[in-house]
């Protein structure tokens, strides 16, 4: 079936990125499978992360179907778009429906995008991963595709105003080689393995990031362990509970 909505949305996003003069540094797109199912697994630091993850799959001419919270699908603007792009709503009170939907899509050869931290990390460090992505890959017999984003939190993230002006913000993305998800391996072990790989990619993206803070007021987007003023993981956990 022809994709009538997703390609134009991608075109609109690219036009927006050009207008914002974002500076992209993307490596590893050759690891995105050109055919067949895969579970794309990424860190989550900003509201636009799914757009950037999808952008990384375009050199392989792939469209990523993201699992997203059900409330996004109820919005009068985003809802029709999300459904038309065949993204998958996740109702946390009835998660099995979304799981079955994603499993069917994987078996039909789709790439499913998952943020296994479940919510944006306000510390900008990796939170614990839920095991759903690993279980999907194991049951569908497809690989896990690890990915890391850096810089997207500077555009729009939880607890901060949107910054969608023309500020030449760099966006760094790293895609790793696909990881096999052996059904004989415990899902928690697979989850820790892919989390470790995402952590390596995140650190590589942070090392490559070309911008340093201008002054003390510009350190909010940098994790505490790197000398920034973002909440520590413990402080971020308190914010999440609130």
C-alpha cells in the first residue's frame, strides 16, 4: 500500500530542520537493514527524538513505526498523523495490544522504533531499560538496532521551553551494528546488552559533539557527571515521581 502521509511529513521535517539550520553529524546509517524487520532502540532526551531516529533510517529508504503513548493519538492534530503513519499507540494499562501490533508489524518486515526508557530522561543519562524491545526482537526473530542521540534536548525537552529558533544547534546521531536477540537468552540479559551498546554510542556522540557551553547559564543540557547542571539521575527520578 502506498505511503501517502509519511513521506510528506518527512519532507516537512527536513524543511524545518533546514530553516533552523541544524548541524547534523550522523554516522552508522549503513547499519540500518534495507529490508526485513528490526527493533530500533534509542535513548530518549527530547520530544522530537522520534523524528530524528526516523531520519537516520532514510538513507536505507526505510520508514520506522514508533511505539508511542496513547495520549499522543488522541490529540486532534498529532493523532490523525500518527495513525496515518502507522505508528503504534501504547496504553500502559493494556500494553499487550500494542505488543501484539508491534510483533505483527515486525513479522511483516517493518522497523519498529522503541524508547525503552519509557519516558524522557531528565538527567540526559540512560535510565533503566524496559525489556519489551528485547522480547519483541526475540519473538519476531529480528535484530535489535541500537542508536544514540545527542543535542536534541536543546531543541525541546521536558521542563524547558522550546528552542526552535535559528541557533545552528548541532544534532549528533550514532547508529550501531544490529545485535542478535537469541530466543534462548533471557530477555533481561538481552536488554542489558543492548543498553550497554546504546551507552557506548551515547558516549561516542557526546565526545563528538562540537559545542561547549558559553557560560554557566548554558549548562542545563549537560549531565551532572560531565560537569553540567542537569539533574542527577537520583534527582531526575524524584522529578519523574512527581
